[in-house]
C-alpha cells in the first residue's frame, strides 16, 4: 500500500462474533455465528480512529475473511485481509468480516435490496459453482444469498458502531467496502439499506440499473464512493461501470471512478489505474488518498 509518515505494528484479533443469522432455511433452520477479524494498530490511539469494514469476494460462493485471493493466469487480486492489514499499519482500525454464502441456504431477511431477482447476472456464479462441483443454482437461491450477505454487512456495521469505544473507533468515520461480491454487498448495504457509512470502497462491485435508479436518487444525502473496474472485467461489471459513474454524477453522489488498464476481474493493489477524467495513479495510492480525504487522518 502507499507510503505514510508513520506506520504501526499490527495487532490481529480473530474470530470475534458479531452476531448470528439463519441458514438451512429450506430444510432445518438453524442459527449460524457470524465472525470478524480485527486489524488494529498496536499503539494507543490518543483518540478515536477511523475504521474500515471490508468484505471478501468469491461470487457469493467461496472466499473467507482469512483469504479471497483468486485469479486466472497472471491476473490475481490482492486479498481483503491484506488491505485490512495495510490500513491498520497506517493507523486505521480494519475489520475483515465473514458472511453467509449461497450454498448455506441463508435467510434473505425482510429488507430486500434487489428489485428484479430474475435479472441477477449469473455468468460468474455459474462458473464458480462448476469449479466447486455444485449444480446450477436457482435465481431464488442467488437472490437469497446476495440479500443475506447485505444483511450481514449491516449487522457487522452495527456491531462495530455499538462497540466503537472498545475498539477506539469514531462511529462517524466508518467506511465499508470489499472486492467483487464484497463490493456489491457494500454498495447494497449503503445505498439499498441506507447504512450510515462515511464512504463506500468498491473494487469491481455491481448494482443493476433499476436498483441504482431506486436507491441512488437525487435529493438524498448519500455517502461518497470509490469505484474501480478492470478494463476487461466480468462482462456485466465492465458493461455497467460507465452507467454507474454517469448515474452517480447525475444525482450528485460524490465519487471517483477508475479503470485498471488491461486488467481482468483480478488485479493487485499495485496496479496502475486511470480515472474517467484521465488522471493516473495506482490503486493503492488512489485508495489511500480517497480514504484519508473522506474519513480524515486515522
């Protein structure tokens, strides 16, 4: 990640329960404990720190709070726990969260975000299910998994918010984000469920056009977003990137939209990126700059 004037050793606390939620709802419903890993500077804060809550990627079927490094050939992504560790090294408190996956048959909850479940893109999901040896999923299964992940992000945010004093966190300076499924989950939670995060960090995230129009509307005070897409990203993500950028601009949501030249869905933090306005940077530097400007110094 990018340079900073001061860096810290990092203390990691694993498997902290942040709540529970139902799984196996179609057969024998039961509660499943949800956990997160805490990455924090191993030094007194001297006040409340800004924080990030990050969710892993994996097509809502794989990955974990410990790792979500995937790729094809030379294209590989920096895992979410690495982002957490690097932000903690810079003075932030970061949380890598667990959430329910599609094959756990999760309860979708009663706060739906997706307006048209029948239009959920499934090309990547079908590919990953094939890799895992799973039969094709129904649209109801995919919808339930995406909605459950969103509810779990909301629950994680509320946990951090309610335990902010214990972690030395400023509850008004908490950003949420993630990679791929984790990014989509963060966009859904903040803009769909009105989670009062200070910012959204989306690495190859996605919201459908009808969901953008319903949830990201003019006249609402909505948190700023950092949006990154690989030039050769998944078809539906690359195809929606410019539309998302234009929609955010049209309704007045502060945001930065960046492209990773030559990248697929998988790209490291060190990747060069280009903004819609032609600015050049690297993902790590631009992300660090955005976080510092929106959350303030750690």
